[in-house]
C-alpha cells in the first residue's frame, strides 16, 4: 500500500469480546469503471469494514481524450464541437461559456435577440440536465418509475433542440457572436406549452419522490457536506447551495442579460434532513427547474424579432492576452482559462475548470463511516459527468 | 459523516411514521398506476414505424460531387480532419461547366473522401460550402462491419446515385 | 486593485517580489499578479488568513507552457460580495527537467486533485503533496502531454499509439500518389 490521502479518521472496526479473536482486514471493492450508478466511467476503490466504508479513493482518467491539447491545433470555431463533448448532458451551457470567453476577448457585440435565445436555450438545457440527474438518481436508489417519466419530459426538450439546431445531444449551436439558427414562433409556442406541462410535472415528482418516506430515509442526513467543507474544496453549484449558502453566479456576478430577470436562488434549508445532505442537494435541483421555467417565461415575453448573429470576422485572429471566464452550469461553476498569442488563429492554451472535477475530490472526505448503500446515494447526489472530469 | 438518528419512539411517533410511510408510498403508486389508462404511450414501434426527422437534422453527410468546385473550405473547417480532397487543373481548352447555382467549375475533382467513422456530425463543413453541395441527409442507419468501409468515396457511381433521393431539384 | 494587492503582499511576505501585470483593456483581458516561485506557499497563506483579502477558496490551477518557461496560475476566490472577489496568482518554472514547486495543499484542500493534474500534464512536481501521481493519464504513461515539445510514445503496453490503419495516410497522400503515377506514365510514353 503506497502513500494514500487519508482524509479524516478511517473508521475503526468495532471489536467486542466475541470477535476479539478474529483478525479483520479491510476488504477492497472496486465500484468499478463499469457500474450503473457511477454516471460514467469512474472507478472508486472502496475499502470496507463489512458494510461500512473506511476509505474511498476515486480514480479517474478512463474518458481522458486530452481535449485541451486538441484545441491548440483548432480554429476557434472548430473548438465548439469539442467543448460540446465536455459535459455532454449540458452542452449548450458549455458552448455558451466558451462563446462568451471568446466574445470578451474580441469585444463582439451580441445582438439582443441572440442573447435572449441563448438564455432560453441554456435554461431549457438546465431543466433537461436536472431531469437527467433526477431520473438517474432515482434509479440508483432503486426507484424505477421516475427515470422514464423524467426521460419522457427530457425527450420533449431534446426534440425541440433537434428541430432548432439539428442534433439531440451535441449541438454546435451557440456560435461565437450569436447563434447558428433561429427559433420560429411555432417552436416558441411549444416552449410555452412545455413550461406549463413541466410545472405540473414538477409537482408530480415532488409527490412521487421528494416526499416519499423511503426516499427521505435513504437521502436525509446522508453524505453531509457543510458550507465550510464546500468552500475548502471549491465546490459550487447545487452542492454549495444545498449546504445552505446562497451563491449563484447568475445573481452574484451576472453575465449576459441575467440582471434583467426576476428569479429566486433555491437553497437547502434542512426542511427535511439537514443542510448539506443528499436530500437538500436533490431538492435544490428540483427547485431550480421551477426557477428556470420562470426565467424562460420572462424571456419569451421579452423576445422581439431581430438578427441572431453579431459582426464577427471571417478569419478569427485574437489579440494577445488571457481571460478566465466563469458561468453557472447545471453542475456548478464552469470556467475557461484562455491564453492567446498575438494574432493567433488557434488557442495557445485552453484550460477547462470543471466543477465535477473538484466535486469528485470531496468523496474521500465524505465517505468514511457511511454504509455502501449510503455511499451510492452520495455519489449520485453530487451529479457528476465524466466527460467534464476527464476532458 | 453519516449520522444515524437512533431514538426510541413513542407509540404516536411509531404509528404516525408507519402511516406516513404507507401513505406516501400509496400516493406514489397511485401516480404510477394512472399511467395504465390515463397517459398515452410515447414509444413508437421501430422499425415498422419510423420517426420523421426535422429538416435541420444532421445525419450522414452527402456531397453532390457533380456540383463541387473543389474549394476545400470543408476540409479546412472540419475540426477532426475527416475530409480528404484532391483536385487538378482542367486540361487546356475544356468546357467550363457550371454548378446548379451558377458558379464555374474550374478544377477537376479527383478525390473526395469522407471518413464517416471520424466525422463528429457537427455541420461546420456544410456551413462553409459555397455551392451547398455538401449537406446532411437524414440517413442514420449506416452501420458497417469494418472501419475501412466507413470511408465514403463520393465520386464512386453507387454513391453518386443517391443524388436522386437526397438532392431536391 | 492588483497594484494595491501586490504592494500588500510585498509588505507582508518578504522576498515574494509580487509584480502586478495590468492589462491595457480590463474589459477584455484579465490582470494577474506574479510572485516568486519559492514563496508561493507563504503568499497563499497570507492571502487566505489576512483580514483585507480573505481568499478562502482555490478554484483552479492552470499550467501554461511558454516554450522557455512554464507558468502555473492559481485562481483564488472568495464568496464575500464586499471584498475583492477573484485573483489570478502566477508563478514561473524555468527548469524543465526537474520542475518543482511547493504544494499549497496545506492551505487549500482543493489543490489535491488540481496539482495532480498539473503534474500529469506538465511534469511539474509539487513538494509535500500527499499523493503525487498521475491522475488523468495511465500511471505508466511516458511524457507530459500538454508540453509544447511533447511527442507521443510509439507503443504503450504492446499497443501502437497511432496505428497505421486509423491514420488515413493513404487518403492524405492520394494526390501525391496520383502525380507519381502520372509521371511514371509520362516517362513510359517517352
């Protein structure tokens, strides 16, 4: 056994008079790269003492494609399909963040209609991503019905995206300076109809899962990450808000047109369980779906005809400098650190600060003392996507 | 750390908790049971029934080689370098044909190969094509047995024959 | 803001030599502070513990390889809306063979995974890091991918890294082969 990062006190096996004679070792289990509940190819080496986890060491890199090196050889527009494939369940947010990074350096003015449609698309994508998180979390814990209900509603969003952008998951839709295609009024009316349906559906999910005694017993008081822990580990997004801190980049450091909209930031208050446990992180996501619907309705009211693409040079040459641009993605705070050389046609260095990467490093702190089933609930509640972690 | 709350409950708490558990589970089961009669099924019976894809859907690429002017913009725009183009100058005095939108074809296209195994279906090549000969068709059932057969030669007669089906007037 | 911060650092941490790099256009580019590589731990400790600038969260450590030196950027932040919110701290590493910096894991636990990634991609070792090994690449991978002079190894555990049948060299060299065939035919005709 080489040096390990022993975070916290490893759980010491309880020894009573009868078992004193028995020498018990810790059992090593691999919650291996292929596992239905790890949301991707994540390998967690769990050292257990019977049912209780003593250490949990995550091993990542199974999906490493070295996207940052590839981007150094690509034109700025050609990077967008690569950026899609980071957090593939929330591609629009990834593209938007990248487009904003480049637009900040170029000083491009994005037309108002394009900004509003970007907000509309990314909030719809946030709903789709949270529905996926909800469905897969439920099925991790053994509840089989909510998975298909969530995917039914997610399908409506994906179908709309397919009509607008051409693809269901990896869109290449938000371009530098604006958008690729426009939304027709008929599609906007379908978004309104979807919002009405989704509000009803969210109430249904609340009754079906959130207030279900079994679900509460499995997630309340489980995997508690306090606000201080989250700040130490650099955790952001639903994890920090579930712990009790009201911090949302859309409100605290508004980018794009978010300062014009009126929405709440849901925070885990411990109405069931305690702040920072799996239930509160889950309920923050469900409430964010309702807030996103509010934002979408306001966007549709403000929408006016106009152009969707700003003035962007045909051959993009960026000045020398560096930018670190952050935005609020469904899983936390994503940031791009872009370094360019004078008149360069490709990024000199594009670093992706992925929220899930830092969230995975919290697992060794949270795991000791939990039972394996609780550990599965914790891993599901931090909602990781390996595409973003490994890049 | 996980804190299991252990305390002995009173009679009221015990039966109240029991009732909560039964009631919340029954409420959930009622929601699921409604799906038997109240919700229309969303599955379609593929392959007998096929969904009509939206117009902008980005499926397999098709290049109308008769209209291609060999500008190589698509090969330069491709982020994964899956388009291979080679062309040569027309022999002296040959007739300059025109594409369907009026541009003159000044080069003779000798190679137009797309490796669809590398293609990421992003659509960047279709946006830069000046004659719009490179488009996305709606074919999505083109799995093959070998990786080499995923390289499509768009000058081969069997692929050119797809024109009738894909290119609209 | 960066000028005041670098003065504050210079007053309180001797030998830090903090230099503020201010960009001409703050709306487009970011400013940063460069400090002496050997004093990074003391600077980070000062920035975290003093009352004026309580940067209590480390969000990102990003390495950049300018060919004559490598730079490591620390993105510090805090959640206090009234204080200075974000700071980019940079250090330079000139030795490419035995690149080493002190780890800041003692101050920020998030540096654990982030420094491992910088080691994996650039080869910069962090002293006093509890678990200094590769994180994204396999443990026995040779070379540091994000360095500018990186050349991928030919073989990994018996597998070829760039196999010929997937490189499409025949398609790329099509025109070259056609020209060679034409030349051979023209020579034969003469």
